[in-house]
């Protein structure tokens, strides 16, 4: 039995420790928002956070995640259902087309904004170059990240002012 | 074989009657009765088969097309809702079930008869014929950029308009007033004189008894209130929080997983298989020989993959392992030579006398272009969950033709079509690939041998190596210019034609044209790839026009302009793209700008590409796009499709190359079949023209112009003329030469 903490909840699964985290998340835990794209960490569709850092779960053995904090796309929505600023920005900018890569895109972007609340174009290029979108939504992803960054910074300022 | 006989589908078309709801623009027979159980709740009134009105005044539009990111669910619902004067905030969208009652007659009619304007008295009959024809071929296709042009125009708008007339009549009858005193707004009928109003829901039952005109008057574009605006797409919220269900996300209790590998060489088969080699591996349930492929079923997908890797299996090569990519191109060249010599080419177009005009031309230019095979590579690898139980087969997958898939599965399993159901999910990209049912048939065959549901998921390697590929091709040109640099002859000979037929045609006023082709078959399976033949021919023709302009010493935009004087629609699109891009403004030495224009699927698109080439390193900062689709229903959706079509075509132009080695595909995954990424993606500006001409498509027309606009820009920057794609195989370091330096 392997015990995992995903989106704050504990799950025990009976799998080979070498099984990629992706398949454990999808097939054993039943969270299907994280997608399979290539299996060799080339496309980013499977991106989740391990202790806040973006990783490619298709090429990460599940044993690496034991006793660590795993966050998936389902875990960045607040408990009251309020969307992450990136998710809201994705709707406002009408980013997704087929939508299949977007969980991974949002998870990569969320990790970027966590570390860098005002990313430049070059920062965005660097953080997002590991995520492929075959529908070519890149210009809208860029706009979405900038819109979310603005929203986060406004929230932050309000919080600071109120305090 | 299933019992899908001529008699069967004719029988299903016979009316039984006795239902409250009734038809609008199509031969209805008892179709509402047949579909009611598929889409309606107890108290819903169904108008035609595309519309239902619930007691709470929610309007549901039933869309017979797959959503793969093109926004078709939203756009088609807008077309119906606008004609109906529905309250858009209370409109729901439902994808039509893969039932044969939803065979898409509108698409068949639009596809076959084009813009033929049938008289009102004939419409019931015509639609009946096309409905039956669609059923016969299992047509429920999303592709060919047809949805808005056919289903939208023929089914959605007519249904909305006719239902509105019925609702008005029902209100007029109830209030004993004339229809002309009534108006409609936000799913409500209003009588201003008496200040009365009634919701559509309250009138629906009475309206369903009104006999309707087959050909209701549709709104003119200045009357549109929803069409021409950009409401948010209905499918997007589920695509940002992980709740959208794609085929790969379908699950059932007791489901097992399957991994598959097909014979690597096309035409090969399983020749030796030792299931015992993996039977003791963890989770393994069964090894299945599907003749040309082998599948492993296991409790977990990763277990199935691991076992497939270990499985002792050998394949025959179908006599095809001698094929190398260079041999394929050599065959194309030899077949072109031979048929040119023999004069037995097939003719696309012949006008004037191109050969005579070439003989008397002041200057003759020759060029040969090549493009490789391309895979579709949607982000979601092929997959399908199948469950064979109680004499039926249910499938959960993403398909561009769910009814066609059901028919193929029914044939493969020897079942009646009625016993096969496809539960279509969101498509994680289609691009033409998901019109081919191979993966669904595999899943059904695998599941037919076990009592539980099985989810088959292809690896990315399988997806890359067992696609249906955009053809490789060679295209040869000979063009003639007169003493003033005016083109007088256009001769084009290429290999392997698919469709659309007009893809190699040019809009330019060149008096003598001969466009011919020769078939040169290979063992590589062919498939529709976004924009199909347009994807290669626009590269060929718009590159060669550029070469003629350069040979004539002319600016490539001005050169095209002069040849389009009799084509005002093209001219307007070309001018808009050039103007918005700042054509003619001076560029730095390392910069280049290229232009192209192409019409496909009824839509004209011009693109202007800016490039920087520094020390051979290419970047593409901006693409300006102008598009005339007649009328754009959803402008932001159109912009998104142009962005998407450009990115898809640019990926292919820069990197796309599937090559054959020892009869099999040499590439396997994104490391050797690379994709455009964020750091290389240009800004795309889209400018829309509403010319009022017949509607064109949106999903594909952005793709064809990008390759030639890009390579024309590279030529402008470097003097290097790229005649063979992809760009990445060319050394762009030569920067001692510039078109403008010598022109």
C-alpha cells in the first residue's frame, strides 16, 4: 500500500511503486482532470504540483510522491467553489479550444505566478515552453496569465491596504 | 455484417404519427417520436429534432456535431436561438445522440447540393432524400468546415425561424389578435397594445399543433441580435477545472484497461504471439490477437503497457518493409516524368493553351516543391471505452463521426446498427484524425471477448505511427511571363489528388492554365488533415506566385493585386491584410515580410507574416490575418480559429515531417515530431470582413496560407527560397543576400 496526499486528502493505493504518478491519479484515485499526452515528459498535459513545484506526472514514479503534497487541477479551486484567478482568466479570455492540454497549462502557469507574481513575456515563455497546445491557444494563454497576475496583484494590494 | 440494409432505413423513415410535436423544415414522419426518448423529459415539447422547450422556458438546442474546440456547439445554438428570438442566457446545448434519427441530412444536402436554393414545395422531399442518404452512409460528420454552412444554415436557422412563427400563431390564436400585432423577445411573445406577454414554454404545446411553412423567412444580418456577437462558449468552464469529460476520462464500474500495438509496417500482421510470456505479470487479464495488432487487457493501464512491452510478438511486413522515404519521393518524381512524357496526366483545369503560351513567353520559370507526410497528433491520444453486453455494444469515445463509428463497429461485430451506441465525449483535438474509426473498432473487438468494459488507450508512439497521414507530394510548376513581366502561362503537375477538388486552383487572372496530376500510390494510409489538399496546394501555388513576382521584379503584394482586379472579394481581403500589417514600410536587414492568400471551404484568408532571421535563427513575431467567411457568426470564435489554424499550419511548416524507414513511420513522439510551443508562437491579429456572400467555414481556412506566407517572408529576409518543407531542415544562415537588395 502506498499512501498519497492529493489536494489535501489522503489516499491509499495498492500499486507498484514504479507506476507513474499520472496513472495513479487518474485510474486509482479517480481524478481525471490530469491528462495523458505523451508519456515522456514532452508535452506537459500531465502537469501537477509536487510540494508546489510543477512536475510531469507521466514520468514521475508514484514512490516519489509518498508523504509529499500533490496538487492537481481539481485542487486549485477553493473549497467554496471560487475559481483560481487563472481559471477565471481562462474563461474571461476564452482560452481553451479542445481543452485537453489546459489542466497542464493552468498548473504550469499557477506555479509560475506563485513564484513570480508579475512575469515578463520571457518569463512566461520559459515557464510555459514545456506545455504543448495543438489548438494553438498560446496567445490567449499569455493574455490569461497576465490577466490573472493583475487580479492576484490587485487582491494582494487590497489585502495589504486593508491590513 | 449487420442488418444495415436498404429496407431497414427506408422502413425507419415511414411515419407512424400520433405525437403532439411536429416537423418544421424536414420530412418528419415520426421522427420526433423516435427521438423523444433520447433527448426529452416528460413535459418537454420538441420542435423538429433540433429544439426543445422545457416548462421552465429553458430552450435546448440539439447540435449534431462534435465539439473539438472549434466552438461549434455554441455557434450553432446561436444561429437557432437568434432566429427564435430566444433568451440566450437560458439556452442549453445538447450534442445529438449517435442515433440514426440524427443522421445529418442538412450536412448531406449542403455538401452535395451546395448552395442550391430549393423551392419551398420541394424542401420536405429533398430533405427526406438527404436524410435517408445520410442514414445510409452513417453520416454524422464534423469536418470539412461545414457545420455552420450546412447544419447551421439549413437546419438551425430554419428551425428557429419556423418555431418562432408557430409560437406567434399560438399566441395570436389564444389572444384572438393578428400575428402582425405581436413581437418576440427573450423567449417571450408580446402584444404591446394589450400589454400581454406569454413565455414560449406556456405556448409550446399549442404551437406544436400549428402547421408551419417549410421555408420561413430568415432574418437579414441587420436584424441579428445574437449572431455576429461573441457570447462566451458553453464548453469552456468545464475545460478550466478538470471536469470536462473527454473519451479518455470515461469510466464504468468493473472496467479494465487495454494497451495496443499494431504491426509497425503498414500492411503487416501478427505472425507469432506468445501470450504466456506475460500471463504471470501483475494485473494481466488477457492477450488478444487482432490480426494486425495485439492488445493486452490488465487491471490497470500501466500494467497493460508494461505487459505489452514484455510481450513476445513478431509481425510480418506485408511485403512493405523495403520502403524508404527517399524511394517514395523517387517514385513520385519518376511517375511525374513518365506521365508527362506519355501525356496521360489527369486534368484538374485547362484554360487557354498553356504550352503554346510558354513557348512564346519572354521568360519561363521552373520550380519543384515537396512536402512530407504529416500526422495529426491531437493532444489526446486515440482511445475508446467499449462494453459489449446483452447483445449490444456501447462505446464512449471522442469521434468526428459517431454514427459512422457505430456503423463500422456494427459491421465489425456483426451486430445490428440499432444495438451499437456511441456516447460521444469532448474531443481532445480532432483535426480530421477522429473521423477514422480504427480505434473504436479495435476497442469493440477487444471488449467483445470479455464480459467487462474495457478502456483502450493508445500510447503517443502508437498515435504517431498508426495515423492516417496527410499525403507527401511533389508539385512541379512552369510559369511564363511576357516582356512586361505579366504572367501569361501557368503549368502545374503534381502527384496524388484527394480533395477538395479545387484545392490547386488559383484566383489569378492568368490566361493560359494547365493544372494536371498523376496518381502515385504508396502503402502509407491517407487521412483528412486540417484543410486536406489545401494544406499543400496553398504552399505550392502561393510560393510559385511569389517566385513569378520576384522574376518579374515586382512587389509580391502589388503583383497579386494586379492579377486579382476581377476578384473584388479576394482583393478586399488581400488589401486589408496588407494594410493592417503595414505592408511597404521599411524593414531592418534581418527582417522579412511575406504574404499569401487562399480560398478554402468557402472562406478567403490572407496572411502577412513577419520574420526575424538572425545568424540563421528564425523567429516569427507576428502574423496578420484577414478573413472573409461571408458573414462571421461568432467573431471571437473566428479569431480563435484563425489563431488555431495558423499555429497548426505553422507547426507543420516549421517542423512537421513523418518519414518512412523500412516501411514504418520513423517518428514516435513529440521529441522527434516536434510541436510549436509558447516561446515560438507568434502574435496573431485577425481582421474580419463580412462581405454578405454565402457562408464559409472557419476551422480549416486559416491553415493553408501560413506555410507560403512564412516561406515567402523567409525569402524576403534571406533570399533563401524554401521549396521543401519543413523549414527546420534548411540552413538559414545565408544572410548576404536580400530580395530588396537586388530587385
